[in-house]
C-alpha cells in the first residue's frame, strides 16, 4: 500500500450521557472550552482510500456533518450499548450514494443483540429505504476493503476487553488501537497490543466504576501497554480538560472531539 499512514479523527470522546449533561450547571458542563464539550464516543479512520468508522452512536449524524465525512466503507462495532450503536440508521445517506451494503463488523454476541435491536435492518430488510447494512460476525483478524476500484485492503484485529461483566471488542489497525468502554484487559489481549504506537483508551473519571477504567487505572494500563501516545476517552463531566490533562504523565493526554492525528500503519 503506498499510503502508510492511518489518519484518525476522534468524533466523540464523552461518556454515555454526553457532556454537557442535560440540566447540569457544573463547571465542566458550562465550560467555554470546546474541549469540555463531548459527544458520544466514535472514531473515523482513513487509510489510503479506505474509510472506517468505529461505532455509530446517537450523535453520529452531527459528527458526520461536523467532520465532513463523505464515505464509510466499513463500521466496526465495539458493543451494543445505546451510546455506541443507535446512530446506525443514520448511515443511510452513504448507502443511497454507494448502492452497496456497508459491512458492520461485531463480535458474535454483539451481533445477536443488534439483530434484535435493529430487526428491521438486519432481519427483515424488505422495507424500501431501510439502511442496507451487512452484519458480519468476527472473532479473528479480518480485512476491510474500500468500494472504489483498486481499493486498498486493511487488516483489522479485534481486541477482546472486559466492560464490567460483558466482553466487548476494541480494535487494532496497524500501530493504532482503540479501546473504549474498558474495565480490564485480559492477558491474551495485552499480547495483541504489543508494539502499538498510539492508543485510545477508556478513562471515565477519578471515582471507581464497575464498567469503566478510572483515570489512574487507565494511566497504569497505558504504561504497561507502552504506546508512545495514549488518549483517554469516554470522559465524564467531572473531567475538566485543561486541569486534568496537565496532571497526566508524558505520553498520556485526554482526547477531545475533533482531535486528529496520524499513525504509521
Ligand atoms: Zn459507552
Ligand atoms: Zn458501554
């Protein structure tokens, strides 16, 4: 592949409620700093002429318009929680244009729940105008291809992580890994993260939580994984960007909506 870079954009970095939280007048929810405004977690990746979306939550439409996204070749779903999937229907404009189904990759468990949640898309899709998405169950590395002629092929590796009692997926592409909604990483998955250069990792807040890493837990895992740069996401409204970011060790920063970076493939 001639283009050896992944161009990554964080479309959203907030916890499930988003920040500001509806009805809250705390310091962060009323902050004038745009980095304290967080839509629900999602990430857009371009490699050569292949474009990949990770998760499509309730803010997907706004995020796609804000980031001028004009193509999605594949969707990687981390898990079936509301804040990560309810925007799937908003992929329809891409389908009108492409005329080809967009593959949505998910773990077998997540795929089964998605078939229930979106039966009108994934089970009885006879209704005209319905989003034409192909649910693909994956439990090993797979390849994503663009829909243009001479399209590049990109290998994606699912990284199983724990999200409370639930096992969900993070994903690794080249030297980039994206692990949202994580409370622990099994040893076997740590092995899959060896050599990652840029990591996106859950870091909800300082107070402990059964389904998410705290900031200190995330910092410790980032140290163990050893990426040169880690960005924390799924941030709650107790996280004041400027103050918390300044306290983090070298090579660990808070992510924020709209953050763009490049990673070697
Ligand atoms: Zn979430
Ligand atoms: Zn979740």
